[in-house]
C-alpha cells in the first residue's frame, strides 16, 4: 500500500481518513512559518531544496525547532543541561 500517493485513503476499519489535501497544505504552511520564525538559516536552506523534498524537509526542521525549544525552556525552569 502506498501511503504517500494519496491525501486520503481508506483506513483498516473501512472509514475514510479525514486528512485532506487542504489540511496537508495547512500543516505544511504551519511548518514553514515555524521554521521561518525560529530558524532563518534552515528556512533559507529549505527554499533551495527540490520541490519533491521540500515538504518533508520543513516537517523535519519544524520538529527540530520544537525539540530545541523544549531544551531551551528547561534551562528557564531550572532543568539540567
């Protein structure tokens, strides 16, 4: 089964997934904005990525930004480094 070929597919229980192409676009835009606001260098590099890899790149960079913000916030509340 090819998951990436369709924006909606039939789940194992026979129901249609609710993840539409519009939701996918919104999620991608959210990732791009997050990277743009918090990691300008990563954002600029993402613009140079081939279009076929850009969506995955920004998803991974947004995840990285979130992980980094967790690490940074732990210092503020007395966490260990």
